C-alpha cells in the first residue's frame, strides 16, 4: 500500500499531527496552504523507512526513544539553504564600524563573541569574517565567530568550504580573489579565513543546544523567523535575551520584525541598518 492510498480524511489528520509536531520540535510552520509542500518533502523519508502512512512516521518521531538521527533527516529535508556572500551588508558594515567599537569601549579586555545562529552553508559567517578582517579587527581585538545550523547537510557543505558561482553574485571580485582559490568549477575558502569560524550543529528550538552558544554580544539570526510561528520566534528570542551579554546586538532579516514578539530588545538604527539592542 502506497502513501497515496491512505483514506483522505485519515491522511489529512495524520499530516496535521506531523506538521504540529515538527513545529513544536523545530519551529518551522506550514499553514494549510503549504501542507502539501511539507508532505512532498517528508514523503521520501517515510518511504525509506518502509512505512505505509504519515501516521506511522508521526508515531516514530513522537514516541520512539531513539529518533535523534531521524529528526536530523527531517531538518535536512525541510530547511531552506538559499544564501550567498555579502548579503544584507548594511548590517555587517554596522557591526564593523559601530558595534565592535562600542563593545571594545565598554569591555576592552573581553573577547567579542559573534554567533551566526542559522549559518546554512556558511556564507554569512565567512562574510562577517571577511569584513572584520578587511577592517583589521582580528589584529586589534580578540574576536570569536561561532556558526551553527540545524541541518547537518548544510554544515557539512559549510565546513567543506567549497562554493560555486551562485554564492558569489554579490561579493566584490577583489575579495573573491583574495579569500578564495579556484578549484575546478568551485572556489575554495582560504584556510586562514576558515580558521576564524567555529562550526557546530544547533536546533534553535532546543535550549540545551543553543544555551552554550548564546552567551555572546552579537547574534545574527537572519531570514529564519519568516519560517517560524510567532510562538516559536518568541521562544528563541527569549532565550537570546536571557543569555546574551549586555549590551546585546541581535540582527534579523530585513523582512523580519520582533516588535510584537519581545520587549527585551529595542530597535535602533546603527549606521544604515536596523538592529535589535538590549542595553540594560
């Protein structure tokens, strides 16, 4: 019996249960208009398991005690990994020109810790490292850059450090020549730049995974909350607010707003970018 042979009402109920469980564990929200997109992405995992229905897969994820590996498969199947170098640079320019000098003025002896909280295939943290290196900050301050993603597939690509032309569509040519080496159809990141990043896996909805990373002054969590429900967003932002060092600078995507989510951060304009800041 194939998946499509489920009685339609039973199948729709199972799909809804599965959708809600995924939202609870991962934060991703699929409304009724996108539930077919969810099932299209999940169906191959169900077939690989040899199951006949979405309900079987739901029971596995919900009640089996040893499903950590299966949840990684779900995350890899569902997460969006569209990114590129030098994206939304006003914020990163603001980091280099305004935020880091403010942090150094407040605590000149403490390391500045930056976390790219949904780094996908690595373009964002590498962009941060390039911009800070161009500004000479690695010679003048102790800066630590952490990069995480829920997707193991994305992290494997990031740690490989090999990129195709699509990732370079906004990066100035001179910076590509400086920080990357041609490797067939790909470009490989300079080892010295890769060494600036500390890579790890973390699901933003799992406090045990994010708490060790959130003790930083700067978090980039961009173009993530557009896929989250308000409740999931609130859970993540509340943890950020609790664990971040003060002053804390939280960068989200240009299409994202936290004004109805949190009172812990105030929206400020820094350079030409808007940043959520916690100063007290």
